[in-house]
C-alpha cells in the first residue's frame, strides 16, 4: 500500500513586478497570520525539484486555496 502527500497552497494577489510589463506576481502565505510571503513561482519550482529528486514520493496532490484576482490567476495558469 502507498499513501500520498497533500500540499495546500494559499495563493493571494502579491505585487506588480518591476519589469517593463509590470507582471502580476502571485504570492503564497497562510492568510492573516505572521507567516512569510513567498512567490508562487518559487513554490512551484521547489515542488518540481522535490518531485524530480524523489520520484518515489508520487502521488503529490496540490490543493489550491485561491484568493487571487483574474490578472494573478492568469499568471498562475501559465
């Protein structure tokens, strides 16, 4: 028998990047607490690195608690 890993990711509107396009940058944190705010892209890179390093950990279920507006959701969907 095998279990699974479930990772809950709380996404929120972050800020506009300082690049020319002012790209929305979604952030991840546990809302209304004193947790650090981390870029969504960094979380996905970390999860991807973990999966590539430890493929035997499948399946990993990503549970998104999404609090983002449309522009930030469009970035997440990419």
